[in-house]
C-alpha cells in the first residue's frame, strides 16, 4: 500500500480559473495620447531588450529604446513606433511615455 504522504496533492476546490483582467495600455507622447485601452499583452522595446508584459506583472520603470511596441488583444495586434522614453509597468497597467510615437 502506497504511503499517503507521497501522493500528489488533490486539486484545490474553488471556482474554475478564468481569463485575467486585461492591462490598460496608454501610449503618450508630447503631441498627445496615441492609444489608451485594454490589451491582453504588450511587448515593449526596453533599453536592455524586448520585454513582454502580461496582467499581474511586477511594478517597474524601464527606459525605452527606439523600436516597435506590439499590443495584443485576442487575435488582433496593434503596433506603435516609439523613439525612446519611459515605461511605467504595473499589475493592471502599462504607461508608455514616449519621446515620439506613431501608429505602425
């Protein structure tokens, strides 16, 4: 008979898992707000390389390098070109304060 202490734990009872709440993405430049809305994920050109952000991400500030921001919602992807700036990332938001930004 197997030792009961070596059995894998049984699933935790509770509600079924669900899709997390989307991130609120804001792309802001000196000329105004280019985009503000919910997205499922964002890939940003951080100074040290590309950084993917999902809901629940740990808070951080990052320096942006010139490149493309890809924001995904379902099967749709929105792309923005930025020339630098800062990213403010939190569990429920991503704010990109860009030197300049355009829709790609």
